[in-house]
């Protein structure tokens, strides 16, 4: 890669040619850096600055990838916050004194596991039994970090937390067009109120998968859901923010 800088009174013009890191075509006028495209380990090695792309790949590959990465990161933050905002009395999420680095490590593992699982939802209508198995895998990530960051009194291990988080991720990804329609919906007080069960304490009741399956059946047997035929579509049509 040859690089030559020519300084003028107004600007510094940099002329650079090289091969696009995506398609191998020769680019000119320095190409485009690819910061933000690579995995965390790759960015630490300077991939974003060192690997450059042509104009065509900038439009067709880099920009779409950056937009998708931004949306998925925001969806993760929103789903996480939705899952952990409902706390049972006397319980807390993290143990005292847990560092931000340890929390970040857990969230990174949770996001990576979620992305891996949701790959199977991209072009497939996932069945409920498979979906339930995936929910158990998500709950397993929480359990893996029990000793390190959560502790025995954390509500993170209740199945209610895993199902709210993962079903919210499915809803966001589906609405953005990243996956096919998910088989179920996030169970929370708002959705329970829509089927006349606003007094049910879902954070306490949904401790394990059988409790979740029982509540899902309550939704499926509701007349308004039966008329719609799809839990995900029914929830979307009846969606409203808390307090609306």
C-alpha cells in the first residue's frame, strides 16, 4: 500500500491506493476505513484503521453492517433493561462491589449467546418447543455467572428474567426484519393485563419453564389471541408503553 501526502494552503490531500479488504478491487483516494465493522479482538489489532474498502463496498457492505450493529446493540440494551427493571421485594440483581468490567463480561457473553441462537430464527419459523429450549440456554448464561457477579439472592436466575429478555430481543429483531416471526411474546404485567390477569405477579410466578408454559397457555386460550392466531402479532397490535 503506497501512501503520499501533499500539503496545500487549504487542505492536506492524501492519495492512497490499495486493495479493498472485502472484494480485492483496487481503491483510490485512501478508500474508507472500516472502524466498527470488526469484532472486538480484531479492532484491538487495528483492523478498522488498517483494512480499508472501496466506494462500492462502503455502500453495499460497510454501512449496512454498521447500521445493523447499532440497532442490535440498542435492542440488547433495551431488552436487558426491560428484563431487570421488575425486582421482587428483598432481592437485588448484582452482588455488592461487582466491577463494571465483570458486568461487561457477562453482558458480552449474553449478547454473543443470543446472537448465536437467533441465527436459527433468521430464515425459519422456530417451533415453541425449540424456543423453550433456547430460553433455557439463555437462563444458563445467567446461572454460569451466579458465583461471580450475582449471588444467591439475585432475581437473575428466575426464568421470568430470561424469558422477558430473550422474547424482547426476538420482538425487536423481528420488527427490524432480522428474523422470522417468533413463536411467543414477552410475558409481563402489561401483556397480562390485556388478558384480564393484571394481578398475577409474573416475576415471582415464573421461576422455571413449567410456570412459563402455563402462562403461555393462558395467553393462547384467550379469545382475543385465538381470533388473531399469533401471539407475536397479537402482542404487536395491542402494544402500548407503560402508563399509556
